C-alpha cells in the first residue's frame, strides 16, 4: 500500500496527542534534496503525496531545501549535508533529529515518530 502507513495504537494516540496539545508548535521537517536524486523521487512518490495530510505533517510541516543552492540563513545552526534525501527535524531553528537517506515507507514512519518524540516538552 504505497503512501499509507500503519502505526501501533500507542503511537497513533501519541501523535494525536501531540497534534492536539501543541497547535502552535514551530517544528519543521526539513528535506534536504538535490536534482536527480532517485531516492528523493521515491520518497516523493511514496510519502510526499500523503505527508501534508498526516498527523506528522501537521506537527512538523515539510520544508524542502535544495542542497545545490544557497543555505537558508535561518538554518545557520543546522549542519549541511551531502547525502540526499536527509530529513532534519528542527524546532525554532534548532536541530532535534536527523534521518540520513530514505529507508522505504515501512521504516520511514517509525523513524520519524521517534524523532517527533524528541521535540522539547513532547518526549516520554
């Protein structure tokens, strides 16, 4: 089932709680990409089409950065990366977690969930 993920009931409740409890959360999921990246293309096809509609996408909206272009000033404290795709979870410009590469949709969602649990004030 491309683009669809299944979370355990605990994880689903946790994500729903994060969305409800933190509507003003200023987290972003930064996707570092570059032209011609086949794994970026695969992520776009499997995850990118549904990501904005998910609880995770509401907690940490996606922001794309082309690493072949200039580095954004507001991410000066976030280390640059050469491997794409790389996903960097940031809150208020501070890196919270990083996932290098795309491990496939069945591994991406749990790894992202682990990163989201590290948001300040949201972890267990």
